């Protein structure tokens, strides 16, 4: 049952990361996504150092062993941060988090992993929530979208490019999750070592982003102004910490469950960003909540 608690905590932390990432992604700052990488990489690097200081076993070679998963995760996150500059969180998050379904299909088709009938119902409910929210947002009429954007006092770009970023996130992150399961289940790297390896890789990416933005492009960093990015980094690190254990314990079920954190993200977007929800949104959210509850009972 511990996998369910870890998955639930990852879900809550990552929904908070979604909210703060959106708050910190300003359309007028073309370097916003790189600044987000700096914040997330710095916090993750600090956390990795703390874990080492507490005696967590780790070998530098684990960075290389876990690199296939780390690279795909980090690439998908950068693309996701770019996308948040152009579209609403309530549209981006459900599309991005269809990645859990991608991972589950890969586990079933390639690894032959199985689940109980009740777990299958839970996974289906979670996937309905992910895909349902994407469908509802896509089908909303232009007047409703415009009203929502005016309420949030933010202008968004409507184009194939804007939607492409979360779609790419979905595919790359799903492949990253599948690779993660292969590495963990295959004993190639342990959960704690994998987490530290990922965090050090993200720290290295943060250094690269700093050199590019501050040193090469001469862009100033206003730390007080970037507080939402720091909050997003803290939530992202917390979510990653719990995620790695959930995936290691029960990957085929935990992956789609954690991906349903977009449901919470949509709620936070409604409450804090004033993005409007319809009864269809709430209906799909309820279905997803049932799925999460079923997964927790198994």
C-alpha cells in the first residue's frame, strides 16, 4: 500500500508545481523556461547533496546508468515550460499528463506487465480524466475561451505550435517513464540512487541554463520576482522524491495514477488563476477521483 501513498504525495506536489510553474511563466519573457530550469535544477541539486550527507548510497556511475530516463524527463519538462508561455494551464496539464497512459500501454505491450480487473478499472477512470479534460478544452467554443482568458487577464497564442509543446511533453515523458520502469525493475539502478542521479543531472542543466541566459545573453536575474519559480522547484523536487518510489514499487498502476495530477492542477487553475470550469470539467474530475480511490484500495 506504500506505493499508493507515495503516488498520492507525488500527485499533490506535482499539481502544485504545475500551478507555480504557470504563475512563473510570463509570455513576455522568452527566457522564462530557462530560468525555470535554473530554479528546479538548483533546488534538486541541494536536495541531492542533503541526501548524500544523510548517508544515502550513491555511485557517480549511476548518473550514466540513469541518463536515458533523466534526459527524457528533463527534455519533456523544458518543452512543457515553453508551452506554458502560450496556453492555459487547464489545457496544457491534461495533454502533458496523458504520458502516464503512454507508459502503461508500453508496459503492457512490451513488458507484459499485468494488473487486476479492479486496477484496470481504476486506470481506465484515471485515463478518462486525462483525455476527457483535453477533449473538453479542445471542444469549448471560442467565446468561452475568450471569456476565460479575459478573466485571467492573460493573452494566449492559439496555434499548432502552442499545442505541439504539451503533445511533445506527453510522448517524451511517457517514454521516459517506461525507461524509468525498465531501469528500476531491472535492478540497473536503485530508487534512491536514481533520484540523486536525476537531480545532479538537472543541476548540471541548470548550470548550462545560467551560462546561456546570464553570461551569454546578459539577462538579469531578479530573485524576488522569480519566487513562483522557486516554489515550483520545491514542489517539483518533492514530487520527484515520492514518484521514484511509487514507480519502483508498482509502475504500471502508479504511472497513470500520478499522471492524473492534472485534475488537481485544473482545480488550482480555477481557484488561483481564475480559469473557468464547466460542469463537464467537474464530471470528469469526479470520474478521475473514483479511479484514484480504486487504485488506493487495491
